[in-house]
C-alpha cells in the first residue's frame, strides 16, 4: 500500500458480511507493525483509513528508529 508508506502491505479478507483490510509493515527491523484494520463498504479505500495508516506508519518509523538507538 504505497500510498500509506514504504514497505506497507495489505491483507485482504472477503467474508459474507463484507471486505476487511489490514495495513502492516514488516520492513522496520525485527518487528511487524499492524497499522490499521477496517471493514470496507465500497471498492475504494476510505480516505480516513489511509490517513490513519499514514499517521501510524510515521509512529512506527519513529519507534523503530528509537529501538535502533538503544
């Protein structure tokens, strides 16, 4: 999911009651960061979900940089 951040991937799950997505990144050291999970109601990913993913990606990058400095 390049629009969220470098190395961010997306898990897609289709169920009877809708589509579900999870944004995660595993390229920041030895930790997998789960950034956001949500249910999609349309074909387009909601802008708010992307914004949440971007904000949490920034936090994950900062956290991973702190881990390296320790």
